[in-house]
C-alpha cells in the first residue's frame, strides 16, 4: 500500500510536516505540525498551519488523525488549532507521561497540570495499530532522542520523526532528559529492519555539506548504505561514542522552553494567570 504523502517545510525551524492520505480515498493524517512562534515578541502565528488547512480543504480531505512523533523541543505544535479547524484525534506515544513528569518538575507546574497524557486523544504503545480511513498505521516505539519517540509506519511509508535524518546528515541528538544514544541505536535498527524500499520521511532537515537544497524523503536501503552516522552496519559502541561526543558540543534549540511548555500539553498554551494573560516560564541555570 502506497499512501500519498505531501510535505510542508518550515524553514524557520527546519521542520517537515506531512499530510499522509489513503491511496484511494479522502482520509488523511497530519504528522508533526508547526505553530509559528517569535520568541522575541512572544507572538504566535498560524501561517504554517493555515497552509496545511488550505491544502486539506482544497483537496477535500477528511482528517482522521493529528499525529506527533514526539514532544518537540524546537517548534510548537499546531495540533489543537488544526483539530479545531479540521477535526481528527491527536495521538502521541504513551511515554509522554515520562516527559510530563520530567518537565512538570522543571517548570514547577501545579497540580492542575495532569501528568497522565490526558491532554491527548490517544496514547500509542509499541505494536499498536490504528486506521486512517481504510489505511492501516502501525506504531513503532523508537526512543533515544526522547523516551516517547514513535515511528508511524503507514503502508510503504515510515514517518521517523527525530531518529534518522537524511543519510548525509545522520541522526538526532540524544542529550535531552531521558535521551539515550544506546536506545537510539536500537530504535534505528528497528527502522532499518523494514523492507529496503520503505520510504522514510524525516522530521527535520538542515541541508548537509555538499547539499544546498532541503530534502526529507529517503529509503531504508539508502539509510543502510549511506547514513553517515549509522550506515554500513556501524557497531553500537562506535555510534554511541560519536553521538555523545557530538551532543556535548550542541547548544539548546532556540525554542526549547516555549516548545516544551506547549507540546507537553498537546499543543495548548499554559493556563492564563489571574489577569487573563498566558505566560511561558524560563527556568534559570537549569537546562
Ligand atoms: Fe525533536
């Protein structure tokens, strides 16, 4: 089964969002949407999400699911805004509860912030499946970048979030709380065990040395042969050494603080204070 896949690239955060549609039929899912955010002004904008809404409406599609591969640390999710406009259920991995526990503490959230994943419509476990119209989607738990990361396998297409990036860029960082380079290695082997022709759609692209265009689609076969971090059967010990060494040089993503406070609530902003205003917190000397 070969679903139709349409990509939306957000250059401000290097994020790729997808609409994945039944090969014959109108049902679709939206994967990893973006709510635009200007951190200097504290202002959101729905331009990126509106482009998805327009595309869905122009093609007369019916949104069954709004899927998150994980709690993103580099962009805000537009899931609630899309749900309001288009319907569909919001799904994420069941280990979201670990993320909510960790960051509930870091942001000193009160008891009103539920740590049970109840902000989402569905929590998926490894091996779960669900349907987008007639089209079946299978859930792989692929932790490492975060403990809640999922890969959605839909026909011959795998939406891998932040596990593998394009072969010439490599893999995702593993140094966020709950991240693990060993886990990421094991997760990637699960993805690489899919048939070689499986199309892989990555969650971000940053270009790469010698490549001047953004790209987001590759295959399992290409990853096995060419991935600069993990291709050609690189052993776990070598990968872990490379990954942890590289992660130690990386700064925090520009939007990590507002992203986590939004995305751990399924894309909702923190509750307003007694003046009716919503705020993001900045924990000092913590991350
Ligand atoms: Fe991420």
